[in-house]
C-alpha cells in the first residue's frame, strides 16, 4: 500500500485530549475504530481500509479490503497468516491496530479450547489516523474528503458529559470463584503448576456507552495504557495496568505486575496498605516467581547476557489498586521478529501462571466459559520492528448481545481463597464505578 495522500495538522494541541478523543468516538456511528493511549499520546485509527480477522475456531481468515471480503482456510499456522498481513501492510502510511484473544495462545500451544463468540484475532489498517500529541494533532487519510470532514469533527470543542448512574454488584459468582481458588490450590499441592490466575466475570444487564465509559474511567485511573475499540460487532474499553511487550530499536521489554493491594487516596491508610504490600510474603513470592519466568522467556528470545531487570518490585498505582511491578528487557536475537517475541511472551505470565503451558491447561479446567479477549492483547504496530502491546485487564467487553467486566487473582501455595476473592473485587473497582449505560435504559 502506498503512503496516504492527505495529511492535516491542527495546532495547538488540545488541553484535554481525553475529552476530545471520547467526543470524536461518540460521533462515529458505524465505523470500526481503535483508540490507544501511550505515554500521553492518543492514537486513533478510524475506518476499515483493510483488515484480517481469524474466526473463533482459528480455522478461517477473512481478508477485507475497501469493503470486499475474501475468506481463506488456514492451512498452516495462524501466525503465518497474520505475519503475511503485517508484512504486506508495513508501508500502509499509518499504524496497524488490532487485538488478539486468549484462545490464540491455546491454539498456538496445541491446547483444546472452546470457541467463543468473538473472533480470535483482528488486525486493521485504518482509512484515517488521528494522533493527539501534547502540542498538535495530526490527521492522515486515504480520502481527502473524509479526512477534512474528520478534521472538523476533531476541531469541534463540543464535549460529552456522561455521569455514572447504574451501580454494579461485583459480588456475583463469589462462591463459584472461591471454589475455583480451592481447586487451584489442590492443583498446586499436586504439583501441576506453581501459580495460576483464575478469573470471574460480572455480567452487565444493560448496554454500555463505550466512549462515555472511556472518559469517566480514564479520569479515575492511571493505567500503563488505555484503549477503546469497535471492530465488527465487538467493543472493548480498558485501562491496562501492564505492558505485555514493547519492541523498539531491537530491544524487547515486558513489565510483569504481580502482588496487589487496594489503593486508597492518600493518608495513613494508603501508606499502610503500601507497606503491607511490600512486606507480605505471599505477594513477594508471587512477584518474584513472575519476574523469574519473564527472565526465562526473554532468555529464549534475546542475545546471551543482554537480559536485565530494572525497577525490581517497585509499587505501581493502577486505579483502585497498587501492584508490585518490574521491568525486564533484552536485545532481540538476530533472525527473530516481533511475532516470535509475541508468541513467547503472550499471554502474560501475570494473567496465566507458571509454568505457562500447565497454567493455560489449568485455566481451561477451572473456568467454565471462554475468556474471549479478557487477558488477551491490544496491538499498536508502527513498523515491523516497533510494537506496543497492552494486556487486556480492567476492561469492559461488549458483544452483539452480552456485556461484562472481569478480574482474576494470582494463586500460589500461600494463597487464601477469601483474600483472592477480595482481590478480584478490588480490581473490579477500577472499572465498575465508571461504566456508563447507554441512554434510555433501565436498571
């Protein structure tokens, strides 16, 4: 694909990019889109110029170009299909946006999975890309008329003003989750794995205003990355606490978070919770195990002697909770590419368990429903050697008919079922209070 012909620059940059992003998304009635926030910059990919979508079973790929679809059977591996797509679009003139569901990892590792309703994977080249920098806004589009029209929308100072008004009971399925934790502890005692992260979902009885939820939720969270997407019939908005992977200048980085306490706003209580987090043997063990496994995974990808750990076990606030976090990085081996790195690092250790293969198999036994996009990944691909991949947690999911939020907790030998249940509620508190219902709906 050739570089897009139309570029528009708006100056100065917006004083409140979040508000303007949410407002723009609220006015897109039918377009597919992705919004991705990284280090203070918002990236919006709007309209489906081309895409590849893998069906829930991982058997068929649908290639769409300017509204025309071509369905192909997948004869080799799914990675071969998507690697071909990203290679063919590396000069498309915009970034490639997309998501990868949890079941991709199961298929990749030969673990049987129950197909869900969401596609296993979707990647998209947008028709128009908008980037909100601190000092300017840039628009790049394939169609001049569309790009000019969108620039007027972006430059509009009208604001949306949503307000939460539908309380969510996050204590549903509590007894079921306690049973999952007890079963996981039995597996650990039987030495099936060292750590596993079972999750529980909370269904929402009404349709969600996704742009409004993005606005309210981001105002009350401090995530590593934020995202909002609508691709086909599926939507998600999340405040990711963790980076699955970044690749830049030959350096691959992952940032495992493990170990959790509630995050209160200032005062002695917040300080005591932080002190409890950094001194709790269970939380420290859980984190150290995750960092050790991250090192092992990068050792498979990186040149000998280049893997290092930075910011070991620092406390990282993430909305309603605070975590122990570390940064692990190394120099990618010659001959390895981003897909090689992703296939080893995904899903994140902190959303699956240790060893990863055994934990993935364990999750299949412990959980009754497919995870779909939960604990999957959102991708922002700038070029073949520059990727940014966020872990899908603290997220609202909305399909054709169903919507939900979901959370899990890391189970190790020292875990208590009651405490792990509480941890899931603490994590859900990062998203539940800020979910906005679509207008004209009743509780």
